[in-house]
């Protein structure tokens, strides 16, 4: 992605992985590679939506990237997959908390947080293709369950504070207290925004009494609701501050368009880990061309070193002409 660039992202990913992982899992582990670079490579794979084999090819081509990741050699796809399988969710959570701490070093004010969930596909096959298969087969085909990804985000800074992944479909309301407790450890909560799926008097009381924040959750339009706080939301709902909740939908859109809309894996545990590695989000107010100059310089240097005719920019009628989308203007 051009928003941050491979090298800066890899450098930060390695620093965070070094803080949350020891060099080796056990004293009997093999020593060709340490754990932090492998975790940073997995983050790069989710950031660029690479497969295990594509990541191996890119690491072989990009020697600057290997130097930033401190890789003595290129780990093959089996090494990275075997590292991913026993990777604990607690390790990913600690990496997320370390990232939040780095992004909020000088911020102490209470934040406005939003909570919501979205679905991730287990494969890259389009739904149109699946419908066509059903039409030709004259019946529905068995499908594997999709994944539900729940997140809590800071709507001002647009960074992810807490996350959870599970098999969908299902109700997300019971996950609200645990996710907000994790988010409150990373940043003080001032306002919590949620849609009507999380409408519950117990949730309002948890947010206001335990976390000390203001809860804004619309009541379902099925008569006058029970509970003092839900009744207050039904009679005088604060529409203006609730509009900020729409930013979490923008974050979902940015993740699915720029990162990936799928969590690949044959097992549910692998799919969950792939979804949790999406935690490094991009803020929507960052210039789309940020980081593209550095990446373009690297590509031009490789072309000039391998092709002497264009070493000076233009020779024998040959020249380097970069082209890009209008988002890079």
C-alpha cells in the first residue's frame, strides 16, 4: 500500500513485535530465525494481502525489506505457516496494545469510541461465482461459515483499540463489556457509540458506572423500552454526537478496500488469527500518496542498476515514465 510504505511499516512492525515476543519460543527452538521478524512478516502479509508464497517472492526481490526486518535469509512459506498456527491471541492483543501506546504517547484526554462488527470471507472467490455454481448445479452448495470481526475504534484518531474474531453469524451484544474493558486499558473512554444491536440497560450501566463514560446507543423502536437510561435514549436521543459512529463504517471500508476483506485459512483458528492481524489500521485523513515517493525511488534504483541504458534517466531513446492513479496526484 502507498499510504505508509513497506519499509516504514516493516520497521514499526518489527519494533512492536520485539516488545511482545521473546527471540525464541523455547530453549529447544531452532535458531535460523527469531520470532519478532516472523511476526512482522505476517503483519506485512495482511497489510499487502499477500499469500504465503507471494510473500516469499517479494522478500527475495526486496533486499532492503529483508535488511529492515533483520532477516538473514528468506523464510519459506512452511516456516511462516508453522509460526502462525501456534500463535496465541494474547500475543496479538499485546501487540495491538503496544501499537496503541505508541500512537497515543502524548494524548491524555478521554476519547470517543465506537464499537461494531463486520463479516470477513474465508476465501477470495466472489459471491457472483458462487451463485453461478448454484444455478448450474440446480441447488445450493454447502458453504463454510464466515468470520465475524468485532472492533472498538477511536473515532477521532481512527485507530483500533480492541478486537475479537469469532465464527459468524451470531449476536455481538454479549462481547461489548469485554471489548470495552480492553479498550479502556489503552485509552480513557469519554463517550461510547454503538448501534441498536447493543441496546441493553446492562450495557448502559456497565459503560456509565464501571467505565465512567457516556453511552449513546439508540433504543429499538418497539414501544417504550424498559430501564431509565434506555427510556432517556428513546425520549431525547443525542443525534449530533451519535453521527461520529459512522466513522467506524469508514474504517471497515478502508480495511476491506486497502487491506483485505477475507481471513483465509482452512481451520477456524487460522482464520481468527488472520483476522486479528488486520489490527494495524489506516486513518482516512492520511494523504493517499504518502510513502509512494520512497517506494518509487527504490524501484527506479533497481531498474537502473539492472539496465545500464536507462542509468542516466534517458539514453538511446529509452526513459523511465512512472504512471499512477489519480489518487496519487
